[in-house]
C-alpha cells in the first residue's frame, strides 16, 4: 500500500517522469561588469536568479503534471552550492524533487554546453525520463546549444523554440508549435523527446509562501560529474571578454532630404 501511495501519480499519468533544467544565472536586471582580466564577467556579490527561459520550462513541466500527463517533475541544476537555492525555487513552483550536480571553482567557470549536455543525457537515462524540458537558451551565455546536444547524445527527437506543447491521448506523441524566423511551425515528434521553451510558451507562476515552505522538505540529491562518469573539461578557450562599444549620440536632421543625404553619404546604406 505504501508503494501504491508513493507511485499513484505515476501509475495514473501518461508519462512517468519529466526532467527540467533550472540554471542559475545573473539576474536579468543586473548591469553586467567585465572582470579586470577581461576573461569573464563579475559574479561575486551579484544577484542571481533562475534563467527566465528555464522558469518557463519548469512551468510547462508542472502544468503537464497537473493535467495528469506526467507523474513526476525532477528539477536539475549544474553549478556551485548556491544552485541549491535555484532548485528550491523550482520545487516551490511545483517540481517534486531535485538533482544538484555540484561543479565549483574554475570547473564551473569553464563549464560549457557540451559538458552540461552529457550530464543531462546521463541523468535522463538514469532517471528513465520520458521528457526533458529546458529553456531555449540561458541569458548569461546565450549559447542555445545544450538542448540540441542532449537530443543528439540520447538519440531523441527534439522540439526547440516551443511556444505550444500538446501530448497525445496515448502519451506517445507530442505536437509542438515552434517559433521560427518565418513565423510558426507545427511539428509532431515521438516520446521520449527534448523540448526547449521559447518566451511565449506560458506565463510562469509565482511561488506562494506555503509552497516555498513545502519546498524545504522536498528531496534534493547532490552528485558530481565524476560520480556520473562525465568529463567536463572545456573544449573552447575564452580569449577575451569586453564591453560592447559605447553608442554614439544620435543626430537630429531638419528635413527628409537631409536624412536621405546622410544615409547615402555617411551611413552608406542606400
């Protein structure tokens, strides 16, 4: 009876488990400062929060659970001990448990999408996940690579830049509306699959105080890349990080003719 109670949701759901990423990034409202050595940005003493696109991914996974499509939502984050707080945020938003892949010091500073994708692929396999939800990109590095790499490692289909996700009645197929340059594209894919969330997929909920308190009691397992058998050595070397050039002040013109002349002779765009 205890086993039935524990796994009741999984039995009733179309899919057993969804993994969802929750990367810790510098908060979007913070002004970014480049380090004096020009090899990165200042992170010490700077406010961090969950990557906004990952918040959308967490919301989608939780909504699928609430609809009875997924039995369990597992939140995953890779990084230093502070990532535990990011996982707690995901738990407060509705995830059931968390996995913290501890990466610290220079290993964290040089952690790259390829290594993260290998970690996520291993966890998806170990957890027998049916779906892997992620943000389409992180707002710190803007790589937009990890979801695609995970799908390649797992040999799973991928549905990137998702703005709508629908699971079939038999739980074997996803219909996904994707945001592309030309507009919207609708695709179908089999399950298991990797889905990366775009901005308009949903509106993430706010964590309520009762759920924040409940999150403190939810289980979070900590592992290391070494324990997972993953090599996280960087494959790319950062040569320089610098601030973008300052924008020059605009020019007010007196007439359309003057504007056209400047576009023709100075900007040379017409």
